């Protein structure tokens, strides 16, 4: 038989477990049910999402091969993700448009999209922007012109949208290395490409982020130089200079 002390300990343990379960259920209940965004005959994959600071404007991109080859599509919500626009086809190419990344300004007005496309013969990085909350888009700008593969890309921007940062991995120098470009005028013009890594292994799949004013820029990637893939980080405190 349990002693009084043992019974109290058991009841206390049981109470803690019940409270933990209740807390977990409460956290889970704070999420909405899943909303199916695509309903296509092809494969929809590699999604990326960005939102304004209030969460009112939400932008979602992905690749889809319903047309036969992979193309980039976008949907937007102007009411906190409650409802979504119809899918907007962002690319119309003979090659494959892949691995999109999207970012937007704090108020949601400026939206930036990057992706890789092999229409030129090998994968290159392309960029599009919207200055009116994703309602319309400018023409695609080719960011890279290389002999190697430029593929996984990532984009980030400051809260105003003035500073835009773009990173990607590239095989122009035989193994994959990380490269970086920046714009200081809302993606209108771009600085020269900067090689961020010089390793014997492969540096791949970068991700970039920045502070609200764009001064601090953070870049992470995976690198197999040690023998297996490990994560590395670099930062700039001078707007990517």
C-alpha cells in the first residue's frame, strides 16, 4: 500500500502530467486547421512565405509542374490569411523554374521574389518585384550569368524594402560556393556578386535575413568541408558592404 507521503507524490506527479497535457493541447488548439492552397494535377512543392509586420498581407510562392515543366506560382492574402487570391503564374519558360524565395517590406507594399531557372541551359538566378502589394509585377531580372549552376537562392529585405539582399549557391568554381548580391534602391539596381565562401567542400542552400533597417545582415549555409554537412554563419554590420 502507498504511504501518505507516497500518495501525495503520486497525486502531485499526476497533476503535473495533466497540466502539461492541457498546456500542450492549448498550444495545439491555437493553430487553425490546415488550408489546402493548391489543387493541381501536377506536383506543387518548395513553398516559401512572407508577411507584413502586422500579418495582414501574406505572400506565398511555390513551384508547380502542372504546365508540364516547373513554373513559379504566387498567391496573396490581404486579410491575415483568411482568404487567398487565385494563383498567379510568375514564370512562363521552356526550362524549369525552381526553388523560389519571397520577402516583403514591413507594410507589405514591396514584394521580392527570386528563383532558379535552367532555360539558359544551366540554372541561373532570376528576380522579380512588386511595388503595389503583389497586385502587379515587373519583368524578370537575370541576377547571374555563370558557366556553373546557380540554384538555391534566398532573399531578404529591410522594413522599408529599400535594402534587398540575395544569396545563392553556385558551381562556377567547380564545387558549390555561396555568393551574395545587394540592392540599396528597392531592387532596381544590384551590386556586383560577392563570393562569400572559399572551401574544399560544398557550401550549399543559403538563407539570408536582415535587421529592420537593413544594417545587420546574417547569412547561413551548410558546408561538407569537415566531412559531413555542418552549419556556418557570417554577418555584416554595414548593410552587406
